[in-house]
C-alpha cells in the first residue's frame, strides 16, 4: 500500500481575470509615463504641468460620463476629494523629483508605495504588519540605499529622491482610499471628482511654491493631452478593477510598473549604475514579498477526517 502523503504543499494561482488583465495593461501605460514626464520638465514646472495634465484627464472622463454626474452623492464627493488630494501630492512630488533624477530611478523609488501600504496601515490604523510585509519593508530599505547610493555608511539622498520617496507614501494612501471606497461609489463620478480635485489643488500650489508659468509650447500641450488621456484611462480602470480585484492582487500587478519604466528608460538611453540596478531589483522583490500570501492545502488525512465528520453530522 502506498503511504498517504500528509506534507503540506503550497498552492499559488497565476490565472488572471479580465479585471487583472486590465490592471496589467494600465501598469504598462503607467511605466511608460515616467520618461514622458521627465522630458516635459524641460519646458514646464511640476505643479503647473500636473494641474494641466489632470485638467485634461477630468475633461475626458467628464465628457464620457456627463449623464451620470447629476447623481453625485456625498460619499462620492468625499471619496473623490480625499483621493484627489493624495493624487496631487503623489504625482506633484513625483514630477518635482523627475526634474533632477532619471525616469528609471523615479519609477523604482515610487514602487516603494507597495511596502508602504502595510506600514501606513500600522502607523495610522494600528494594524501591525505580518512577517512577509515586514520582510518586504526591510528589503525595500536596503534596495533604496543601493539605488540612492550610500555614502560614508549612511543613506545619502538628493532632494529629488526625497520628494519621490514622499510621493510613494501619498500613492500608498491613494491605493488604500480607492480600496476603501471601491464598492460604495459610482466609478465615473468619483473619478471626475478626484481628477478635478487633483488639478485644482496642483494649480493652487503654483502660488506658494513660486513656480514660474511656462511659455506655450507644442511639447507641453501634446504631453499634457496625451498624459491626461492616459491618466483618465488609468484612474477609471483602477477604480473599476479594484471592485473585484483584492488590494493584494492589485499591488502585485502594480509591481511591474518600475520594470516597464526601466525598459522604456533603457531604450531611451538611460543607464543606471550596476549597484543601482541591484537596488531597483531588491525593491521589486520587496514589492512582491510584502504582498505574498501562499495558501496551503489541508493535509489529505486531515481533509478526509474533516469530510467524514461532515458526513456523520449530516446523517
């Protein structure tokens, strides 16, 4: 008689639903935006461009969703404003950083928002992260040190890198807020509110930051139109897909964003030092590890015993 194998075997599913495939597509788009924003920073300040970009995005979504806007609820308004504030901080600081650091470097640092999600939940909500998120946070810190370049045994970061790091915290807050309200709001209405909020606040920030207004240029207009359309698609897709995709699965898919950005940057001629590439790789690993949950199958003997008990109970 062949002995029964009672060893637990991990079971991991890699099948993607339609919503997850949509998230893969927008992650590719998202990764490609870093180089575009990096280039447009030669003709515009960060906050004005973010305001213009999201103004076009809000206009695109508003035109498509015009009939649905009249049903705006207080919950949708609140959710849209809160998400819009986090978008303004996330994209504004990220764009500020892209003035002085490469698109590949920006993408890898931005990816830290994934391990920041459990860390933020711990600091704000008191939910202590488990073993895997804690390990991910540790790997992310080591990767950040290698990416930024440690000097004299301490972490040395430029102003652009610090701004991008803070933007990752804001993006983590955006992910948490989207997940919180995803099943309670109309995707079209809340997307218009969040994009309009992000645009208005970005334009308002031009004054306190004393950012000079840019001269009109074709690069500025076309970039704002193109990235505005991409932002509209990305935000609508995130709000729609995260109704059925768990935050864990979503963030694992988003982990590919710095990889796509790195590929685009490489094609465009960006070359990160070897130690920085190792740091970027560690950050991607940290993103995956921090969200990794392996579902283990019940041992066969225990499963048979449980099934027998259920049958006995049913008699």
